[in-house]
C-alpha cells in the first residue's frame, strides 16, 4: 500500500506541484480512505518526503547499475552523468521542493554530490588506465561539474537558453568529453 500511495503522490506532484494537492486527492485516486493513508504516513509532508527519498534512492541505484553495465570509461562517465529516475521530476517541481522542503532539498543536493564524486572517481580511473589525459586536474574538473550541474537547475537559465535539462546535460557531456576545439584538418 505504501508504494501505491507514493505512486499516487508522484502523479499529483507532476500535475500540481508539491503544495497544490491533498491527501484527499490521493485517497480518491486510490479508492481508499484518508484513514488508511494515515496508517502509513502521519501527514502529506511525510508522503512527499518519502516520495523524494524513494526517487533519490532509485536514481542512485539505477545510476550505479547503468555504470556497472558499461565497459568503457567514457560509457561509464556518460552513464553517471545521465539521470536515471523512476520518477521524472520537472524543474519547476524541484524549485517547489527547494522552497517548501529544505531538508529534502539537502538530500537532492547530496544526490548531485554523489554523482559528481562518482564522475570524479571514474575520471581518475580513466587517467590511471591511460584512457584520459593525465594532465587533467580532477579537482578543477569536479568544480566545473559542480557549478555546471547547479546552473542547469536554474529555471531562468534553461528558459533563456531555450534548453531543457536533458539537452543541457548532453551539451555538458559533449564539451567535457570532446572539448571546444574544432578537429584538426
């Protein structure tokens, strides 16, 4: 039942955001009473927090699985940079989480840090095995990744640049993996 409640919560969050739906909406959606929901969760906020926790846990596990399946370092880096969400969370929803659920937002920031650390370790591995250039400063690259991933979560940047998150991540990967210089002729 807890999974069904979270699934319904995910549906309403994607439709209305984190604040504009109620436990009544979830109860009606599932054909159960609010009392049944309150057997599992004390409040709507607890349901939303559980949804966020579930999403983060799923993303981390799916990312690790995707990285493990890849054979090449570049494939592993690509898999680590791409999001692997069970629940696709639109950017405007993330803004609502940051505003109304700051403790849960810290967990999302932790997930972002996890991915940056994973990429940093994969880059070090690539350097160690000679696939990536040995003159790359992994700390500078980590800073670039950190600041860049923060930037793509800024709604105004994406709107002004006419980008969505997936397109922005693809552009980041292209620049990081292949550089900005034109190929030599």
